[in-house]
């Protein structure tokens, strides 16, 4: 089995980096082949723009979707996009490791989706959702937050994680992945914040590392989240029955 960890944090000594290292150790020790796509360390450019395309379909007007489709069809995709696609294609399990910034994933990770999940190559009008390109592969988000767990939930100060993380998890499902329940490390406080004492924080982080190290070993046997599929919609994309998915 092969796993890809898409790691998105600018600091190599961050707790996100430690979580990635623990996942690599746990999976590797159980005969997984693990690759890490470290977006910051590898200098991935998250901004989709005309400069990425040497051979343009339309040199006058830049239409990202049209240029992605043209580049895929003419084998002229940007090198770093080809690299990321090859990593995705080779993996059975995708782990997205990132901090919650401004109630969502970092811009670097959003840009990775914008550029790597190319139109005409990894999805089309009918090759989406439960008929998506990556059907049969697993994906999970491992997320860190500065605020403690009690601060999150509907109407709570930290916001509702089900709402904030829905776009990224639904995007994974859009591409065909079976999306597993997220792993959240709450209360990973930064400099200047003190939700708990230094000793309590050290123990808390140690506990989360152990929990994540154990969790990754059971991912392949977990039940994915439930999302609607083509059989659940009418011709306008509206639900045929009251939705029961999250």
C-alpha cells in the first residue's frame, strides 16, 4: 500500500511537521510506502496564472480551465503539476496535513487544489463525485487549531468545523476519493497564548501524536463520510429525497 502526505506548513519544527513525521513512521513501520509532498519546502507555486503554460490554447485570453485541459491533452502540463498528479495516482491513501487558518486551509493548499486537480485530466462533467477519477482511493484531513476543543461547534466562538472544512472534504469527494472522518488536534497554542500550562501542553501534544500514530494504521478499515452521488440528484442537480448526508 502507498500513502501520500500533502504537508502544508511553513515551519519545519511545527507540530504539523511532527504529526507528518509520526504518520510516516507509523505507516512505514507497517509496510506502507510513504511519500511526502511538502508544499512550502518544495516551493510549490499555488497561484494559477498564464506564465505556467508555455503552449497556450488561446494566447489572448487566459481561461484556466481551458488551458489546463489543453495542456493535459498536449502533454505540456507544468512540471510541478505533473509531479503532484503522479504522486496522487500512485497513492492508495492521501493525508492532508495543515493548520486551520482564517477558518479554512492555508492558501497554499487551496492553490494546490486549483492547479493540480486539472480540468479534463482529473475531472470532467461526468467524471466527478461517486464517478470521480480517484474512486477507490482514501483521503483524510489532519488539522490543527490554536483554540481548544470546547471553543468549536455550531454557534461557538471558534466556529463550526463541519462548516469550515466542508469545502475541502467535498472537493476531495468531488475528485472521487472516499473521504474519512477528519483528525483534529485542538489547542495547539502558539507563542503568546496560554490555554494550558507548559506541562499540560506538552502532555496534550504527546497524546495527540500517539492518537494520530495509531489512527493512521486503521484508516484503511474505516467507514467513509456519506455524500450524495449521481443517483441522488435530478437533472438539475437537486436532491431527489431529503438529504441525510453531512
